[in-house]
C-alpha cells in the first residue's frame, strides 16, 4: 500500500501539472482567436489591415498549437510512466527473466492497443517515458512548458542513452539552462529544427562522453563494412560504413567532379551526376563526359585544438559537415598534408575564428574559409545546406556602404539567397563570432544558430595564467 501511495502521489502530481499546462495554453489560444474576432469587427476603421491581422493571428495561433502539442506529449509521458509503475507495483516480484519479459510484453501490448500503434512503437514510447521521468527532468519540464517539441525530447533521450546520470544532466543543462556554465549559444533548443538540434547535441555528446572518442572510434573501425540492399523498380542501395574522413573525402570528390561537368548542355542534375561519377570511379569505366573539363577542388575545413595537433591531448577535432572526429584522425589529415583538407586556426581561449577586415567587394579565399567556419551552414533558420554549397553574401549591401568583413557577411544556400533578394525576409546583424539571425516579412525575429565552440582543454598546470612562451611559439608556428 505504501508503494502504491507514493506512486499515486507522484503520478497525480505529474499529470496534474501536465493538464494545467495544457489548460493554460488552451486559454492562450482562445485569447488569440478572440483578438482575431475583435480585429475583424473593427475592419471598418481606415487604419485597419484585416488581412495582415488575420495573417498574424494565424501565425500566433500556430505557435500556441505547437506548444499545446508539446504539453500533450508531456501528459502522455506521465500517463505512460505512471501506468507502467502502477502495473509493476500490482504484481509480486518476477520469479524469472521469462516472467519479467512476459509482463513487459503485456504492458507494451496494452499501450499499443490503447494508442492504436504497433507494438514496436509502443515499446519505444514506454522506454522514452521512463527515461524522461527517471533521468531527464529538465527535458520533461521543457516539453511540458512547450519550450521544446516531442521530437526535441526524443533526441535528448536518444543522445543520452548510454550516458551516466551526471553526464545526461550536464547535456540537459547545456541545452536547456541558459544560466549553466558555457551554455549553448544562439537560438534556444526549441527554436532549432530537430535535425539541426540533433547535430548540435550529438557533437556535444561526442566531446563530453566519459569514454574517449579515440577509444570509441577504434572499436567502431572494426565494424566497417559495405552493405547492399535491393529496392523497387530495378534499383538498389549500396552503402559504406567507414571512418568519417574517408566518407567525407569520397562525398566531396564526387561533388567536385559533378560540378566540373555541369554546364548548359548537361541534362543531368547535380545529384545524378554525383551518382554516375561515383559509380564510374568504382567500376573503372569512362563517363559520358569524361575529360570534358577540369573538376573543381573541394576544400574541407578541419578544426584542431592546438594541443591536440601536437599530440599533447586527445581533445576531439571538428570535421566540416560531419562534427567531432578523433584527434589522431585530425593529425593525420593535417600533418600528412591531405590535399583537400584545410587546417583552421582558431583562438584557443574560446575556440572562435578571428575577425578579418577587407576593403574590396570580392572575397579572398581565406575569408570565405573563415566564414564557412563561423556559420557552418546556410544561416537561414532550419536550413542544413552544407557550407560548400553556399554563397557568401553581404548583409548590408556593398553599394549601400556595407564592408567586406566577416561581421557583414553571411552564408546563404542558393534557395535562401534568392529568398533574401526577392522577398522581405532579411538577415539581422552578425558579429565576428556570431552568424546573423533573420527577420520574417511578418516582423518575427528568429535567432541565429551558433556552433558550440569551447576553449581548448589545457592539461592541468600546462600553462600559467596569461600567455606563455610556449603558447606564443605554437601560434607563430600555426600562422606561418
């Protein structure tokens, strides 16, 4: 009875909080609808813009509905976790693993029937509910408040799997607590598209995982393989599971070859040419336009902490369009002079690129590389277009007095470059170490996504306070 009472108290409190959150958000939605009706009633005023008001009300309502969906997902989490705990408490301790498994299967089947989903989906929901209620309270609170979506919460659950409670709490705090030491910069977690959020969370996890990335990479290399999977319509998939540097090099070489073959008389898309060129290289057969023109060079940025470059630490490096890689892989790429990989120098105090000013309209290649490092991708909200596909653009037009310095530049993919120049979407200001945010035609502001840069992890006692002769020597070498 005592266990049941405790479960009832905890479950009731969580469910009550979730329902209260939903009720408050529903009231907010009613207010939005009420303002919309009032605006319609005042349509006779000379200064009234009924269509503009309707548009604003729809966008505001969509935002509230998204938060209601998040709060409803939190309520579902509480129901699932409390149901599982209560059902377990009703039964005596299982006498065998078989009996325990049977009870778990029964719970999964019941949830699957109630929600009308498959048992695999039901099992996943129960597991996620347990993780959120047991070890990820901050994520559950953010979900309940509508600050993050269910997709964001699932990403946190997925990326904390295998971490101990302290590491999971540190990951939560980094992305959900703006007051945490070295908290995530730029757009808040709930303002990031789920795919972008997963990439940031995964990069942070790789850097802070209790087990060294070197060790985990060495284990994973043993599992490298090629897989073949037949598909419909006479097609099939071939995939490689290989070290990230090789995968990145293959991808960029195929892309560079494809771009070199593009032209007004080429009917194939860039994607189609990439596939054809990759197949040609593997099979050793001449391509349709082989020798038609020079291929473009694909530069890949490799950001290496100073001490990792010299082997003093194994702090992970960062591979452009991938994320954290083992220090040994980065040293191999940089020190052995891999042709398509370009070494990046950063300030070891905060891991940020340096400001470089220019007085000409045309961007030098060095400045383009710095811009790629600062932004990492197209700066438009939610866009994941990789930096090699993007175009450097002046935030304040050159003809209007804008300078060609990194603080007045941003990366845009071709699609969002057109959007900037053909619509009323406009980028906000940038800084040397911060990409620009955006302002929509409705006047809504969207914060910039920023890369999670951290100071170099100096070994204890390696350097005294302030600059040292060794630090100066390292800088002189890297800049040379």
